[in-house]
């Protein structure tokens, strides 16, 4: 039997993370996340001592979306005030991403396949 699971929303390129409490993540396109969604932050290292993206303290961290600022910004349950600052490394080969890994169970009502909220019900 084929695996027909649908995972939505997909991963997104990160363009900024603030040094704030809570930290605010900015994505390149609409993130489609909701409060309570669980995401992993991937900040790649760049080899050969090139300038990296900064904010390496968040690399591979699993965090919870705690607020939605706009279609491209969301807050996470992290105090990043003491972290190294975000740097725009302007590198197309190595890009930072945010990847959905879980969600609050009550957003699953009516789902017939494994999805995150944007395919289950329209936004309000």
C-alpha cells in the first residue's frame, strides 16, 4: 500500500531570527503555522570559515510556535536575547530552514490523512 500522507505546511527558508524574548522567526514565504505547532530550526554551518548565518544556538532545536505576527513571522518559545545575532550569509547553497515536526492534536479534527492545519480547515 502506498504512503499517501500529506504533510503541510512544508519547510520554509528562514530569513531572520530576532534577539528577543520571545524570538521571532521570519520566513521567505507564508509559513502557514499556527500557535501550538512544533517546528525544528535548521541553521547550516558553512564550511571553509565563510561567514555563517549566526544564531547557531538554535540549530536543530525543536521549538513551539507561541504567536503569529504576520504571514511570514512567528514567535517561538525561546529567549534568544543572549544568542549570537542573526547574519544574512547570502549563500544559496546552504540555507537555514524551519521544518514542521508536530502539532496540537485538537487541530486534527476532520482530517483523513496526516496533515498540519492548513489542509484541514480554512484560516479564520
